[in-house]
C-alpha cells in the first residue's frame, strides 16, 4: 500500500513539474529586442562666445541706494539696491558725477558719491543718449 501511495505521489509531482501534457497550451517564444547605442548629437556651432561687458566694479555704500532711469534726481527710480551690492559701471555722464550700473537684475544710474570701487570713472565712455526727463 505504501508503494502505491508513493507511486501516486511521484506521478503527481512529475506532472506538476511541467512535463508536457495534451491539455497544456503551447506558447511561441518572442524575440527580445537587442539594445543599440543611442548616439547623441554633436555640436556643429562655430560661433564664438559673446563678448563680455567691460566696465568698473562699484559697490553700494549707504544702506539703500536708488538706481534711476537717468543721471539725476529728476529721473524716476528703477529700483533700490542695498548696501554691499556690487555692479558693473559701464558708462558715465559728461561730468562723471553719475555712472550707469548693471546689477544682476537691473540697470540704472547711480550717484558716484554713494559708491565705492576702484578704477578711474573718467575712463568709462560718456553716455550721450540720455532719456528725456520725466
């Protein structure tokens, strides 16, 4: 009796192990895609880099400083910069009392006596196309 029982267990185990049977559906293996190398475009741009803006570095001395739309208090305030903010002075007015500054966000005119920096302001070009006074 034990041998009959063991024989039945063996048949069940062999059947469960994946031996082919007549009721099992056949499957067709699918081909897996072969990975290919992805080529990245190379730059063909032959342009030279844009020139940097020349100027003198100046920093704000008072707690707050108005940057204006023109060289004088009669011009409107573009923005107010805080003490310690540094900018590039790129131009000046005729008597060198005001300089045109370019900060990281704004451009405008600042009164020279409220700035500290190095370099000769008179070496900057004179800005001749001033905006009309408001």
